[in-house]
């Protein structure tokens, strides 16, 4: 850690950079400006600050350009952190799949493939109820100030009545049986998934 006598405070940094204390506090909170904490107080290394401000990546044309570059730097840091987390999760998944394959070479998991074009007969009672509630919400969202309010209200009311009639004629148990029968289940083998995750994780990496 830098010696305390070689460090400067917030006021000195504001004078050095020609910025307000408010801007400095924001940059500190965003993690954009190099700083150290000494006995619960934020301090700065003047040489480090001068090197940071004159670096190629942060050299500003004007104050607005400088703010833009700071924001871009923060966004790139966040993207890097998210990328690191995704990489960690993929590696963790690889280890899990390796264990599954070692235990059973034909290990698989089942994934339900949702059919977006299912018929009314293939819908579950829950899905029909969701359609009915969505229609009610749609009607509630209409504005009386809309010039086409009357026609939209009439159309929305017809949709509500349609799903209300469907629900009254439906049998929840029978609907669920038909829904389960219509579901398409795909087997995803651990070996194939492992290969896919490995390729995605080490894409572009030279080994």
C-alpha cells in the first residue's frame, strides 16, 4: 500500500482534475478512478491519478468526451464481470456433466418443447384462464380518451366473452390430460450436451 504521506485527499484531486466534488464522489462510487481507503477515508496516489488521466484510453478531447469514456470504461468492466460469471457457470456445468457421463454413459435429461401453435383442445385449463385474464387486463387498460375507445371496448368485450364461454365449457381434469398428451418431450443426452458446452466455453481459445 502507498505511504500515507504520498497520498492526497479529495480536495486536491478535484483541484488537480478541475472537477467538482460531486463528480469525484460519483466516479469513486462507480469504481472509475483509482483510490485507496486509509482509516475509513478515501485517498489518492497523485502519480497514479496523473498516469490514469493521461492514459490513451481516457485521454479526453473535452469534458463531455471524458465523461463518455468514463461511462464506456465502466460498461466494459461490467461486461467483463458478467462474462467471467458466465464462464464460471459453464465450467461448473462441464464438471457436472462429466460426473453424469462417468456415472452413466447414456445419462439424459428430458426437456419439454413448448408448441406455440397448439390448438384450443391441446391447451390446459390454466392456459385458458390466463387468456381470459389477459383479455380482462387488456380491456381495463383502454383509455376513454382514445378516439377509437368504443370500437376497442367492443372488441375487447367480445374476446372476454369468448374465453368466458370456453372456460364454462371446459373440464379442468380432462384439459390437463389432453395437455399432457400433447406435450413433446425431447431427450438431451449428457454426452452431447457436454460436447456442446465445451465448444461454447472454449470457442476461439487456442490450446
